């Protein structure tokens, strides 16, 4: 039985998951995936995600400096910010985009936590934040992070990793499929 070209959209609608139409032609799905794969850009996703991680980390530190309170759920915001940036600029649906979003979220959280602890330490010791950063070395930074670690941090970091992964992946929409159909 020949596939009906008028119903190609129905067959292609299952790109993001398991095929639901038993009449679906695997070539159509493979073709559509390949066409959409050309729109992906891991370098752009990584660049945008790294920028979002840095922005989130700085925001975390600023909020901590202003409120004089370390807010753990800022990590979730970093994960959301990073994942959204990776998805928007990377336009990827391959798993590597999710992994990149998760790892960049973790890096943003660690940096945000570190900068927040430095902001609180500088304030408590009545020195400039930048003076404290200037005296920081990797060993001191590690000790500082270990001394301020709370088990609850793992929960927030875990949520940030999840959000960074999940939000980094592009969902293939009907509009994407329709665009392929008109080409």
C-alpha cells in the first residue's frame, strides 16, 4: 500500500516520540529528523548556555549580597535560565543538548554559590568583594565551599540539573513539521 502524501503530517507528528500510526513510513520520519537536525547548533547552545550560567551566577551573588541571605532555590532559577538559553539558541533535540544544559546549569550553580558565599564573607569581614576574590586561590575556594555546604544544596542542584536537561531539548512542533511540508 502506497503512503498517502496528504497524511504525511500525521505520520511526521510523531517525530518527538514513538510512532503512533502503524501506516507511518520510517523514511518520512528519518527525512524530517535529518532536516531539523540541520537547524541545530551545539556551539550556539553552549555559548548561550554559558552566558546564561554566568548571568544566573551573578544574579545569585547580587541577590545574596543585597539580602544578606543565601537562597538555595536560586539554583533552580539558574537551571531554568540555562536550559531555556540552550534550547532557544541551540535548537537541538539530540540528547547532547540536554547534557550540555545540565552541566552548564551545575557550573552556574557552583559559581553562583561560590560568589554568594564570597559576597557574604566580604560583608562579614568588612572588605571589598573584589579584594576577597583577589586573595582567593583554588584551595581556599574549595575549603570555603566545603565549609558552607548544606545537604539541602544537593536537592536544589539536582532540580537545577533536571531543569537544565529538560528545558534544553527542543520539542518538535506541528509548525516545524508544516514548515518541512511546504519546502
